[in-house]
C-alpha cells in the first residue's frame, strides 16, 4: 500500500500502527472526563474541597481553564502508573499521606463506571471510518499502540465499531517500556509478522513519533488533532498532517 502525505509519497506500507487518543478519537473529551470522574470520586472519599479537587485534576494533567491537556502530561502521554503517582503526590502534599491505594481503587472504579458512559466521552476524529476502510481495502494490517490499558483500549475500539478491522491492540500495561521506547512497535511487528521497513506509526504526541523513530520503522507520521503543536512535531519528522483525514491511500 502507498500513502500520500501532502506532496510526499511513501511506498510499500503493510502495517499502520495508530495511537488511540488524539489520533483516532478526541483527546480532550475523553481524558478530561476520565480525570474529572477520578477526581470527583477521590474528593468524596477524602472530603476534599472544590479547590483541592480542581488542583488534583490539574496535577493529573488536565487544564480545565484553557480546555486542553497539559503538554507535559502526565495524562494522555505517560502510562497510568505515572498519572496515579501524580495524584498521590499532590494528595500527600496537602496532608493525605499514603493515598496510592485510594487513587488506584478510584481509578479502577471509574474504569468500570465509565464503560456505561462511552457515548459521553468517546468521539471519533473526522475521517476515521473512511481511512480505516481504505486501509483494509488494500489488505494492510492495522494496530493500536496506546498508553491506555490494553483492555480499556479494546473496549474503546469496539465502541468506535472498528474492532473488526484492527489486527492488534497493545497498551502500555503489556510492555516493559512504554512510549517513546520501541517496545510496543517491536512487539506488534513481531506478532503480526510485518517487517519494520514496511511499517508506519501515526500519532499526535512527540512520544508517538519518537517511538517510531526509535524503532527504526519506515515512517512516523504526526497529526495535530491532539496534544502537540505542528512546529514541535516537525522537529522530529517531516511527515506531519493536520488530521488522519489528510492521509491519502493510493
């Protein structure tokens, strides 16, 4: 399969690996809601003030005032354990020591609860379904590499109704080293038996693009529908488009 990005032609792609949040689905809608659900539950458990709850949301990586995720994360960029630690560290700083278990339990409860609220928090990026169909029509494989938990990612992909087209979903919980280390790409390529020389990585974060670079695949493609501005992505790869809808399959 060949890909046209702007004026650049990329030949012989047999595997497209996508990040999930910010690439296939709206980043802010998903994670701002998940973080708010977590913070509200912790607030009830610990009797936090409204100001403390809002600060907890910020420390986990959501800037509600500017309606964006914080560029440094941790949510949306780093694995779950780091987001959990950020929450626990903030709670410790305001006097709630040894709160890791409270955070872990709250995150798990929100995972279970949010399954019934996917219609509120999951919104596909424009062009998703058209692109997936064109890729599969070319008999190219599709994989998902995400900092989310694997089981959670599979549920989201099923809710988006593209699970039939996705050959593999891999979350950060199933590798030793998460993005930007190459572990996820290495494992996907090995499992699907596709050479890295015929693989493309598509993501909205610097960690996505660097993962592709570190894995030495054919190309890493940045999209600007998530957390990273275009000029920052262009510092790592020449292949940057506004959205997945600008990836042309020819």
